[in-house]
C-alpha cells in the first residue's frame, strides 16, 4: 500500500478538480458523455489513485504494480481524468478525448503506458479478467492487489457471477471488487429494470465478504479498503453513491447517464462544484 | 521438437483429445509458463494426468466458459500462457464475446482448444457439434486458427502456438483411431501449408479430419489417370496465400474441404481469396450443409453429408464431366 499519509483535504481537492475536468472535457468533446456514472465514482477513483494503489508513475508497466480494472467501462471519462489528475496519463492524451484517431474514447482501450489495464465497454468482463490477474499474481508470489470496479447495473450480467464464484473457489484474497451502487442503469432504476435483492447478501452467498459504505466518504472508503486486506476471502465493497454526484441538476437524473453538456450548463455545474475543498458535500 | 516424444501410432489410437492433454503435459514439463484451464471438461480434454502432475498449474473454473476465457486473459497478462479447452460450441458460441474482447480486441495471449469439433461427437448431437466455430472465430480479427490434420499435428500445434504471443484457436476434429496423415514426427509452421501430395491438375485444400479423407480420395482419383494434389491447410489464419497462389496458377480445379459448415470457415476463406485475387480457377466446396444435422454416428453422418472419400470422388468426377 502507498505510504502517503491519508489527507482528506487533498483528496477532496483532487475530487473537485476531477469533476470540473470531466465537465470541461465532456463539453469540448461536443457529444454526449457518460457524466453521471463518472461522477458517482469520483471519490473512489480519487482514493485509489491518490492514496491506495501502489503504482509507479514513471514506470507504468512495473510488474509488481497494483492493478485497477474499470469493468463499468462507460465511466471511462472519469477514469481518464483521474489518471491525468495523478500524473499517469499525459494531459495531451486527455485533451484528445473522443477526437478522430485519438487513443481514448468513450470506453477504455488497454494501454499499459497510460495505466489502462484492460479494454472494457461491454459489461461483465472486468471481474473475470481481474480474477485471472489475481490468480497469476498469487502464482508469482507477488504482493500486489487487484481492484475491479463494477456498476450495480452491470451485476445483471451472468458473467459477473461466474467470476465471483471462481474468485471465492480459488480462494483469492488479493482481489477487491467495488460495486458503484448508484441505483440507476441505462433504462431506469436498478429497482425497476432488474431488482437484485440485498446485493451484499448475494455476494456473500458466493463466498465473498461484503462491506457496505457511502461511496462518497473518503473515511469510509479508506476503512473498507484497509479492512479488505485483513479478510481471508475476496472482498466486495458495495459503495452507495449518487449518479451525477456534485451537480444538483445531474444528481439522480438519468438524462446524465449519457448526456451532452452545453457551455451554459457547464458554467452552472462548475459553480456548484466550486473550489472550496473544505466543502463537506463530498462526504455527505 | 515435442512431437518426437510421441509415438504416432499410439497417439492416433488415443485420439486428438487425449493427445492434446498429453501434449500439454509434456510441453508443461519444459515450459514453465504453460497453464491448463478447463470448464469442467478437464478429463474430456485428456488433462487428468496434467492435473495430477501440476495441480498448481491447472485451473478448473467450473461450467462457466465465459469466465474461462476472461480468467485466461487475466492470467496471460503476467506472462503465463493459458491453454483453455472445452467443446467447440461452448467456446466459440457461448463465450464468443469474451473471445472478441479478450483474444480479439486486447489480443491476449490465450490458446483456446476446441475439443470434439466438427461432428465427431456423433450421437451427442448438434448441441455439441462444432459446425460454425472456425467461421465465428475467423470473423474476429487477429486470432490464429489451427485445425490439425491428425494427432501428431495436434502435438505440433500445441507447441508451435506458444512460440508467438498471438491469441490462438485450435480446433480438434476426428476421433480415436482416425486415420493418420503423418507416420512420424513432422515439421510444422503456423501459416505454412503442407503439400502432402504435390499440386496436381486437381488439388485438394483440406484441414483437420478432411486431410486424411482427401488423401484417400486423391488415391482413388489418381487411378483414373488424373493428377491430384493434397494440401494440408492446417492454418486458417494466417492463410498461406503463397501456397494458394501456386495452386491457383497450376491446377485446373481446387477442392476445399473442412468438417465444418460449408458457408464459413476454410471453404469460404479459400473462395474469398480466389475471388479477391481474380483467379478464375473453379472451386468445389466440401463441407457440412448450413443447417442443424440429422442424428447419427460420426461415420454415418460423414457419409450422409458426402464427406467420405467415395462420395468426394463421385462428386469430383461428376463435376469434371460437366
């Protein structure tokens, strides 16, 4: 684990930067972007790249690095911005988002030099990939950890449960899954589209340990990740989040699942995010 | 060469599946990166001894082919070379999108082995047949596709595909005691077809089980005074275009043959090549009809769908009369 001390204020500042940057890049790319689902994972990404993940910015292919998989690949914009915020992806690459011949588009394309471990976009692929990484990591006696971020809607995919089953069976303790439980998917609420009763119990029944947290609260995120390393089972963190978190007109509004932001709306949104890092809204 | 460790007659008796398992075991002894993976068909893939010898290098993901491919892809990221086997449709149809994302889009170094492909599963029926696997995998860019002609070539394919980091799909056709094409350990290079009988007026371009059948047909045809070549096109991709060009330039008739639906796979790939390069040589396509097949034994079905040597001879002679 990273030795940097946990500084809530710094992380909040990074999170605000990331939200503003997501909006700016989305606006200049002039088409719709997956803003809502990017915003719901900002604190998680900030915590991972700002504190938790053991990676080397100057050696992105370092074999012993922790590996992060964005299985909910449509939140790629938030992912790219976080990678840039923490110095892994060059600014120039981020600026090329969704331009012709760009390397980064609406879904991640594996590029180890930019910290993108796998290609995603089609849902239900990341956890199996992560299970393979975790198995190989253990086989090589490496200490690094594997973190896979899934959407709650994504948990509709049967392949998620095939992978969950195998992680427990293979007794992998070096993998942590996070479910971004923002309660919304493309067609509406997870409740209305495909209800999964007590999702943490479903994971538990598959042999995982489940920890439920507020996914916008750094203290809770930190505690969950630290706890996950002490448990002798694969651990899932059910992060309850708000889709579109941080901008009033986006919060819980599924139009922002894949929405287009105009200059006017951008200004309004940025003013809400502000620059006051003491603002406590991010920890609910 | 790995195939030198095997007695061709002995493995021919075992059949392609058991040969695969033994070949992988022998290969794992000299290559530490090799991992065997299965979706509850380890024993059917001849991997029981592998499992006993290298329990830490064998992974069973249960009856979950999608996960088989995804986990294999993850494992490959750290330099391991996972070989994952299951019945042809369970890989190529059930896990097709996982194959597309992992072996295609990400070009993960995973070796998939489709056991019991074609119609060798006989009475197990269409649910288990590999009728479309080569065509489906060929539709995804970048995946090497190998269809060994006999058990020696199964061993060769297992070894050769680890020489590159290319994602690979190996389809195994035939049964125990299926005819041998190679009497002894043979040279094998991915993408390089083998002229088993020199290019003739008529030249067969066959893969998998059809190589031996076409050899039999060629012998019968030659008795009628025709010169007949047989090429083992064991690699569907990358296609040996040099070899096909030679055939197109030298032969009067090309006969492609594959134990697979005739509407995709080798027959289509050869036809597409000839058309793209504006060759006017006629092509006869030998394969299974594009439909779910009737029920029957392997032998019965091969005759029923005219993929036995006698039917092939009859068809070619009829064609020549036209």
